[in-house]
C-alpha cells in the first residue's frame, strides 16, 4: 500500500490543463523523480503536492486521510527550490534554525537539531558565515539543511541543482541521495535532466504536455520506454520514421528511406503501419553488410567516439565507434536487432 497517493490530480490555468490526471502512489522512503522538458507540468505537480496550488480536479491522500484541502503548513512537507531563497542578513546557522524557532521549540532542542543538520550537509566550518560569503553549492546545502532540519515526512525538490556548475551538480546529486538514504526521507524530485533522474531516483514519472507518459524504475525506462517521446528522452537519438513490412509476435521488420531493420514491437502494429524505429547510438556500429553511410562528424567522448554518418538517402545516423574514422569515410552501419525498438501509434 502506498503511503501517499495522488488520484487523478489535475490543474488548469485559464482553461488549459497544465497537469492532467496524475495518478501515483508513493511508498515511505521512496525517491521519485518527475522528469520532462520545460513546461510539461513538473512544478505544477510539485506545487499541488505542497499545497501552494489548489487542484482543479482529483485528490491527494496520505495514510487514507485526504490532504489536498489542507494548507501547506499543515501538510508538514519540506521544500527546496532552484533559487535558494535564504535570508541574506542571517548566518548559516540562523537560516537553518529559523523554522525550528518559528515552531517555538525549546532552545536546547533547536541547538541540537541545527548542529545535526549543519553536520549532515557538511557546513560545520561555515556555520557563522552569511549566505553571500558562500559558494552556490554551499548555499544550496543551507537550503537543503533548512528543509530537512524540520524532519518533514516528505521532501519536495524543484530543480535544486540547475544553478550549479557541472562538477558541483554531480557532487550534490550524490549528497542528496546520501541524505535521502541516511535520514530515511521520502523525496519527490523535479528535474528536466534525465541523467540526474536516472541516477538518483527509485522510480521516475515522465511527463509531457501535462500528461504521464510512463512510470517506472530507471531500468524499465531505459530498456523499455513506452513510446517514442520517452525513448527520445532516454537517449534513443536515432528515431527513424519507417513502415512495417512484416510482424511475427513481437518481432517486426520495418523499411524506409532505403533501410531495412528488425526489432521489437512496442504495442500492436500491422504491415503498412507508419512507425518509428528507436535505436541508441551505442547500439549502432560500423560492421559488415549494413546500411551504407558516409561519416560526417566524429566527436571524442572518453572511451569511445560519437559518430554522425549520413545514408545515401540523406538520413543522419548517430553511432559509436572504437576507432577513429575520418569525415568522408564510407562505412556500413549495423544495428543489434535485440536493441531496436519499434514504436507504433501516431502520438
Ligand atoms: N501561474 C500560472 N499561470 C498560467 N499558466 C501557468 C502558471 N504556472 C504554470 N503555467 C503553465 O503550465 C504549464 C506547466 O508549467 P510548469 O508546471 O511550470 O512546467 P515545468 O515545471 O515542467 O517547466 C506551462 O505551460 C506553464 O506556462
Ligand atoms: Mg518548473
């Protein structure tokens, strides 16, 4: 049984759905990521959960108690935003202690819990500084400490790392996941970065135009995206419009633009259907008897090379190579049929 349950949560702005019919169960201790491009309804969903936005439809339940009618402060959730929103004239310690003081807790308890939170986010040496004297990453840590010091039953985070540079983002990812685990938090985390979501979350909710596309574990979304939009988000860079030639159970052969491919059908499809074949760059290689193509761009990417090649009919393919080809080289491109997904449906 889910500890928290969203049931058909819908939010409209001026007659247009920003979030449609979101149903989701969240277990105690889970780390859920809401993932999707800008404007897909992630913040709307989070703000509905927090109580900052009233629902246009649906309901939210916690342990069989309806909570979507409660004001934010009675839900007891903690929030961390993209902008840190710290008090500039208060020290790190006083920023973190503020919420506890507002609750009129005994002074000794405020001190103990504030110390503990400062230690958890590793700001011991900076406790007396003002926010303006801290780096972006340190300020974000203060914002996180300020939320977790209240021991919220649920922590809501809205793109908390998007103002940080790449290296710090990676460090803070690990940091947030560590806090989530060691404090036994339940977390809902909003991001448009699929790598961030895949690396941090137990389950992901992929949104597009306010609608859920798929809910699943990182592995499920990675290996079995439900449609071409999720595939696009999950790194299936080759999304090739094709036509079904034949189907036998899940194995489908597709043709188009001078290419023929075999793959796995996602959903029902019939010969003649317009479909999209999805392949990750790492599942396309140079090999014998494949699709003839000419190398156009070669990019160094650590252990491997990312290659862009164009077929005779002008289709651009993204693949990987172990050895460096040169622009202009003629190659033949082969796909692993076990890794080709064929998506039906016009959506
Ligand atoms: N206060 C508002 N008034 C009108 N439209 C809004 C408001 N907040 C969000 N929207 C619209 O709702 C949609 C979803 O927005 P949002 O939830 O902020 O997306 P995301 O966080 O995924 O980028 C967008 O089309 C946005 O323009
Ligand atoms: Mg947002």
